[in-house]
């Protein structure tokens, strides 16, 4: 009999099991197949390998501008996929998850098949093993949602990319959120003709409008065909070696002939085989229902990570896991709350965000201060010839604290971490403006936006005629 059994060996499950041991609990961790979760095996890590390859292809186009003579690159798709698998293996070798867990006193059951609740305190594994525990923590992650329509069996999800035998010459991607946009950008860089379809009014629906429109404009310039506001998918038919994809656009049936169709239309929990009814765990829309302490409807069962349907990010799964396992082992203490969560996507151009969008900020504080700086204002962007992008910084007029930042452009996901750290430290925008950020760097876009806001907020003494002048535009140096 274990004190707690953690189901799932991804970021949430591993962190939870280790933390439970730190608290003195007798712990087992169950993983149906390979440790590491989607992030390592199927999602973030291998996708980032493809994004890196896409950047290399893009950069080759600049060689002649910098006096470098080289042949145009050719895509060896099987070799590229082999590289993703090599990288996954290297990450597993680096992490040594099972050894680390067992060395900490966690009993690991990996590769024993699916876990299934027999009753509220017992689970059975496919190999016949039965395990019992006082409490459980469900960290089973999720998978791409598959819509059902005639011919849906011919479509792919992101998990199927690693099984493609060749690079498709054309692809229709349905879904304009992070996954769809990343894959659209990657395939386009490799020379695939990409059509990106989104049901909502814009791509990257959860992001700031300026960020989303900048990414959309860049996609269009790169040759990606973008259509928003699509209606229902009618059917997919296979004909003459191609797929005929029928979808309603502007009230009319529209046909796309393409080599592949990829669905990026949502992410749901891996609940199918858990038999949660036997444990009294309530689910909704493909997720485990939890309260603010990440406790399910069964008081002894908690859940963390993607399976809750809340903040479905690797970094958030680790955060959730600590809260959930501490509440399970120690009793209720810390509620779930995500306030500062930097995130983004490895598109081209890259994007990163943290905090409130301008629309969200103005709903709380209508007169909040906003500064937008173009990458074209950065010396580093001019030097590297990557002037595509912007940084929007949003600050409270009342207390000058940072409410959010939204960045599109080179190194955006790295830059946004600086602002996230400043927000976590409750930094004033004046302090951000005073940072002596190294020159020439892309990160200086944040300092530039902060300096403009400080001027606009009236913090810096200026003559009245200068304050109203069009010359009131900060630069990295004059």
C-alpha cells in the first residue's frame, strides 16, 4: 500500500513524485510507455528540432547578403526526422528519469501498460499488476483532438508528423493556435505549400491583437495562405494520390486539393483507459474536473498538468505538480494560481508573451500606458537584417507596474523572460528603463519600450514644448 501513486511520467508526474518523496511519502509512479511525456517525446522537443532546421534554411537565404557563397540547401526529410529521434534519445540520456526517481526512493512502473482504476484505491496495469494507495495524483497529459467527419481517417495530428515518409509538397493545416502556427511556419520554410485555416476571427486567438496581426502579416509575406472564420468541415476524400478537403468558407463549400491535411484543433486529456468512474472522478470536455487545490471530485485523488485543461504548458505542469502533491500529502495549503507565465511559439518570426493583453489590461484599467517599439528601431535587428517584429509593453498608470509584454521577432521567447522576471520581482517600469542592457542586442527592445513609457508617464523631467514634440522618441543611444 503506497501513500500516493502518481499516474503519468511526464513533467508533472516526475516533479510530483520527487516532491512527494521529499515530503516523506511512500510513492509509486506509473507510466504506460516511455518516460518524459509529450514535451520530450512527441511535442516541444522534436518540434523545436524542426524549428531549428527551419531557421537554418531561412538563414541560408541571407548568405549572399553577407558575402558568403553557398549552394541552396536541400531538405533530406528522413535525415531530419532521424535528428529529432536522436535528440529525444540524448534528452533521455541526460535526464536519466528512472534512475533519478528510483534513487530518490520512488518505485517506478514504466512500460507496464495502461493504468485503470479498479476501485477508488486500486489500479490495475495491463500486465496484470495491481497497485493500491491511500491517494492518487493523475498526471497523464493529453493528445491532439481528432474531429469526426467523413474522411477524417485521412487527416493527421502533430503526433503523425514523425511518421511521414516524405516532406509533403502541400499541406492544409486546420487550427491557428500555437501548434498550427508553428507547424505552418516550419513546413513553409521547408518549401511546402501551406494553407492555414482557423475557425475564429484571427490566428493566435489568446494573444494580443498586435502580436497576432504581426505574425499573420509575416505568414502572408512568406507565402502561407491564411483564412480565418471558416465554417464546418464537410469531408475529406482521397483521389488520384491527393486529398480533396471540403470546408465551408463564407457560407460556401470550398475545395482544397492537397497532399496532406493536419488537424491542430485542440488538446484533450488522456482519460480514455483510466476508468475514472470506478474512482468517482468527474470529467468534463475531456478533462479531469479539479478545484482550486487541484483536487478532483474524489477527495483523495488530485490532478495536475494538461489533464486538467487549464494551463497546458510544460512549465505550468511542473508548477501544478508541486501544488497538487503538497496539498495531497500535507493537506490543503496553496491554491492553484498562474499569474506570470511566459509562453510563445517558435514560428518565424518567433513570438513570446507574458501577462495581460492590451484588451485585458484596459478592461481592468482603461487608461493603462502602452508603448510599442518596432524591431526596425533596433541596431541589432538592422545589423542582422531581421527587422520584422515589435515589442508592446503595457504598464499601469496608477503604480507603474508592468501588466504585460508581447513580442514578435528574433529571440522573442528569450527576451520575454526578462520582463517575466521583472514582473515576478514587482519591478517598476522606471527600473526596467534604467537597466543597462548590453548593446547591440535584441533584448534592448524592452529597454527602449520602457524608456518611451517613462517619458510618456511624465517621470522624466522634460520641458513642456519637448514633451509634446514629435521628437519624443527614445533610441538605444543618440
